[in-house]
C-alpha cells in the first residue's frame, strides 16, 4: 500500500468524486435535453445513436485505459481521458447537425472510458483495504446525486439557457477535478521500461466495436438473421478469439487473464455481467410501464427510478462497514437476495399496483446493486497488487457495461416479439410504434378507450416477460454469488 505524505487524500477524494459526477450526470442530463436537441437539429431517425455512439466508445476503451493506467500511472492517463471527454463535450455544443453530434459523442465516449475506472483505481491506491470499504460508499453516492440532480439540471438548462450548455457544463467541473488530482495526488515513479500491447488494443477495439454495434443496431437497422448481421457477428467473435490468443502470449496484456484464476475475481466479474442485465432491464422499461400502463406523468416515472438511485448509495455505504465484519460472500449474498425480492415485486406488478409499488421494487434493486457492486470493487482491488489494480477494476466495470449492452438487446427482442405476437393474435392491426400513443395523456385521449385498453394489455403482457427475464438474472446472480469463497477476511496484497 502506497503511503506518501505528499498525497492529500481528502482533496484527491473530492476531486475523484467530482470527475465521477461529471461522467455519471452526463447520461441523465442529455436524456432530458434530447427532445429539444432532436427538434433543433432534426434527424429523429438517428435519435438512438446519440446514446449508442457514447456507449460504444466508452465501453470498448475501459479495458485499454485500465491497462495504460497500470503501465504509465493514474494521473497522465486520467488527464488524457478527461481531456478527450471535455473536448468532445465542447464540440457537442457546437454541433449543427445530428450527424455531427453523433461523431462528437463518439469522441466524448472515447474519453469517458477513462474516467470511472481510473477514478476508482486512484481511491484503491491511496486507501487501505479497510478504508476502501468505507470510501466506496462516498463514491456510490455520486450515482444517487447525479440521478436526482441530472434531470433537474438538464431541464433547467434547456428552459433558461440553450441545449448547448448541457454539454458545456462539464468543462469547468472537469477542469477543477484535473487541478485537484494534479496538485494533490503523488504517484511513485515508474521505474521499468514497459511494452505496450498495441496488437491486443487493436483487436479488442475492433472486436468489441463489431459486437456492440451488432447488439445495439441488430433488429433495428438490419435483421439479426440477415447475411450482413451474421458476418458482422462472426467477425466480432473471431477478432475476440484472436485477442484472447494474443493476450496469453504478450508480456503486458491489456486483459491479464491470470487474475481471473482467483475465484473471487472470476465470480465477481460474472455477477457484474448478470447484474448489468438487471440494471438495464429496470432503468429502460420501468418508465414505460409507469407512464403507459399506470397512466402517470413523466415526473412520477422518474421518481420510481430515483428510488433505486437512493437505495444504491445507502446500501453501498452500509456495505463498507459490513464487509469488514462479515466478508465479501455474506454481504454480496444479502445483495443477491435483495435483487431477487425486488425483481419478484416487478414480476407481480400490475396497473393497479400504483407507482409506490414500482418505487419500492426499484428501491430493493438499488439495495442489491449497492451491496454487490461495493463488495466486488473493494475485494477485487484488494486481491491484486498495485501494478494490476487498474486492469482489474476496469475489467469489473467493463463486465457490467457489457451486461448492460447485451441486456438492452435481449430485452428489446423480448418486448418487440411479444408485442407483435399479441397484436397478431388479437388481429388488431396495431404495430409496435402504436405503443407511443400510450406514453402521454394527450395521446391517450386522441384514441378510443377500447384501443387504449388493448394496447395497455399488450404492453403489460410484454413487460411482464421482460420482468421475468430480470428475475431470472437475479436468481442467476445469486447462484453465482454462492460460488464466492466464504470467510470474513478480505483478500488483499496491499503494497
């Protein structure tokens, strides 16, 4: 464990939390502003790519940044990533077409891949294993704060200023975070000459880009059973296979597969992948259920999701104390039980349940996410030396991000196929796009009550299968947690 008196830990922690806030709040701010942006720039058909572009580049670069941070130090790689993110943010505000905005969002995501894993790794460097468990509660609170403030900030900016400031607000906050880390974080000198795994980086980026593009756009821009789709998927999987082969032979691999031999790291990463499915299933479709089925306004739908962002940091803070006393298995197992309970509440949710039922279900999902995610990050960082901590942290975050992406495609396929099947059986002549008529009170009033009822029945039935999928992944997550070694002692090799 590095103990350098020059490092001002409280100020470094504050700077790290500020950088994480800039990255975390980006999603909720942009979501709120997107209707105005699309109206101003046009190109509504490319609406989803504003999010997909950011997702693609941030997901594929997480592992690369994590390894570079191990090789060259946290500060220089963090500065490079955050600088790219801020440049992308500035350019997004100057976009005059939807195509330009998509390109600039690609650049923004290219930098964002560095912020979260390296910020978390810095905390792992400057705090001991026992302290790390408590500090993770502070880091997790950033997610809750950003989820609550993001929509309000975005709405206020769009209402009182211009949508450009949704992106530009990142700049002063990001610069302030870089100043804090630059001035108050001291790292040991990098003494050895390092070799960079360029081949692995190219193969990883190419393979994940192809796979993520197939997941995001498959079924929308092209049929999943088309020749183009099959070639794209085969290319992505083939390149990833080559990546695995290369990583087993190079001196400094981007993904050190040796750390996966540790059962704690292996199952923690697998659970992070499955909980990514749970997270995207709730965050993507709960607002649709609340507005379209329960006929509640958007602000109420937002409240039902906010409770998850409240439960997450509360549980994460508690996990910091529980980990020291009871160990990773016990804390994460309690989190798994909470995920199952919350997902079952969603399975049994009906139109008559009301938004409070939805909010309570969401809260228990947040509790489960907070307990598991904190347990895994703290334990993984303690189970590897400093020279591999960046890669190990990034791998865990990548698995959850990848779970989100695969889950989005998985649930989208379930929802669309069950809706089409229902419409076909009812011989109503409706299509998937007709569900849009349920999402606002004005649109519901514009169609006959009988059609509203039929559309709501179709939506309830389809979302019910989505929530069954969420529950299955909650059970799978808990089964995987059972494979984590017991014992209250935390594995650590602090240096």
